[in-house]
C-alpha cells in the first residue's frame, strides 16, 4: 500500500529531495507515521513525502500530476492551507477562502477521477498564537478557520476522511505554552509532530 503525503513545510520538514522515497520522508509527522506503521506491519506500506515548503493550494495543484497521479498512491494525505493565509499577511500573495475551496475541490475531484478507488485523508490546517501569528492574531486565526471549514466541507462532499487538528492543538496549549507545540505558531515542534502523527494513525485505522 503506497501512502503519499502532500503539503507544505509542515509536511516537508527537511526531506531529502535527491533521494529515493525511503530516504526522503523528512523529520516530521510523515516520518513518525512511517516509523510506527512500518514497525508494526513490516513490508506492508510504502511511504512517499512530496510536501514542499512554502506551498499554497495552487502550488500543490500545479504539480499534482508529477507529485501524485504519476506515483499512483493508494492513499493521499493532504495538509495545506496555512500558507494561503500567511502569504497574504507577509507578501500579499495568499489564496482567498473561496479560491482555496475551489482549487482544493478541483484537486480532490480530479484525483479521484484519475485514480479511482484512491483513499484520501484531508487534514485540517491549524495555528496557535506565537511569534509568527501574534502580530495579526485575530485575523490570522479567523482566516485559517475559513480554510479549515473549506477542507471539512470538501471531505464531506467528496467522501474523504477529515482529520481535525485545531481543537487538539488548542487543548494542548492549555497544558504547555503554544510555542511548545508549534514553535512559531505555525510549524510544529517534535512534540507537535507527534500529536499529528498519533491523530493521523487513529484516523487511518478507523478508515
């Protein structure tokens, strides 16, 4: 079973783009998932990470043929959305909520048409209040929630699994400072990646 992880820097996490899939899994939640499932059921899964730091939904769709369809995965896991918000605040190059929904829905529908029978896990984008987000916190959180709502809606409309993550991080931030889980409010620490991996594995086993 080939499992493909797709997304931005939260998925990328230093993967070696010059190596084969076994060496290019990166150091984040995809690595933790591959470690757990690979140890529990040796030889059953192949894990591929094609996350690219800085990507927005339009960037993921632009490379969907090379970085998904041509690989013919059995399961596609997508985590995208925070850069669609962040890039607007930083360089006025974000993707508004309506366009985000339209392009993401097109990505899912086109992928299901190209790869009938593929399973999908659509992961909720998330933020906490820390260095990268606190300057425009209320707007940053509100806009991220709009992208999260779009992902949930697409999952419902397309029969994909939806993996909620924001409430999990909100709860975690009640036990330790936000930066303990998301170093800058966006990028997970090792502990944050472990929370994501654990949630992902639970969702995967429930499919």
